C-alpha cells in the first residue's frame, strides 16, 4: 500500500511539475521493493515513460505542447539518451545517483533565479542552442536513468523561452520519448545478464501513477506561475538531498 501511495505521488509530481517521476521512482524501487540499482533504473524508465505518455496526451489535447521545441530538443536528446544509457551500464549505480543529485542542485538554483515568463509570451527560438542542450540532457538522462524532466523543464524555460505550463506539457512528451529509448537500451543489456523484471509491480505503479498525474495536472492550472516555478526549485533541492543521503550511505 505504501508503494502504491508513493506511485500516486510520482504521477502527481509529473502532472504538477512535468518532472520528478524518476526522482521518486528510483528510490521507491530501490528501498521499498529492494530492486538492484540497475534494475530499478531500467524499471523507472519504463514506469515514468508510461505515465508521461498518458499525461502528455492530455496536455496535447489542450494545445499546451510546443511541437517545435519537441522536434528540436527531443531528437538529439534521444540520441544522447541511447549513448548515455550505454555508458550508465558500465558505471556503479551509486555514482549515477550522486551525479544525479548534483545536477538537481544546479537546476534548482537556475530555476529559482529565472524570471517567470507570461503564459502567452514565448521568446525567439535558437535552434542550435536547443539541439546542443537537448543532446547534453539526453546523455545525462540515459546515464542516470531518469526521464530527464528535472533538466528538461529548466532547459525549456531558460533556453527555450517557454512559460512554465507549456514547458511542463512539452517536457512530458520529451520524457516519453527519452524514457522509451533509455529503457530499450537498458532492457537489452540486462536481459542478457539474466535480469528478471517485476512486471506486476511495474504495471500497478503505472496505474496509480496515472491517477496522480490527473490530480497534479489539475492543480498546476490553479497555482500562480511564480509559485509553481519556485516550488519546482524547492522540490529539486529536497529530492537532491534525499538522493545524496541514500547514495552516500
């Protein structure tokens, strides 16, 4: 029951911030279901990808997704995710989590300091910058085994000029694509090692996560944009502290 309640929180985070799914999913799989680090990371990619797909579909129907940003950011990001996932299979899981936490701290600081963009406003897009940032975020995403929203949302706000709600919606599409590529790579490697995925638990977590994403999406539309952006920054700081504590211990 604790795991399923936590799954609702995973979905709530994705719906509210367009991020945080893997930040929560990896520790849940590691410490509540006692999965090995590599298996937890791979399962997290599948879970977050599935929940994000559902939430992204709802956001797309509301015309909140910036498909131009998706194309410029997601395609290079998917390439980066594949190679990052390959490198991640060669590194100890504790180092992956530690690097993960350090990047969250950095993103939190940038998000707190960034000026809030009005929802109707969008800065001019610089394709070259978005492609480079997308590639870099993809490599990091694959390496640490997360959906990447903790970096995607700040990147879309800071470099893409999107307002917070549109960044969240666009992030969900990108997370879905990235997570799919990352999971495929991890799955192919782990299966050859004889790993066994707990598909029953994974499926149930996805169902409860989808419920949470519906709740989170509804809340996001009623929270002041500055509060939402700074709330995201605080959320990153708290999660980074938890992950550092767990990875060090």
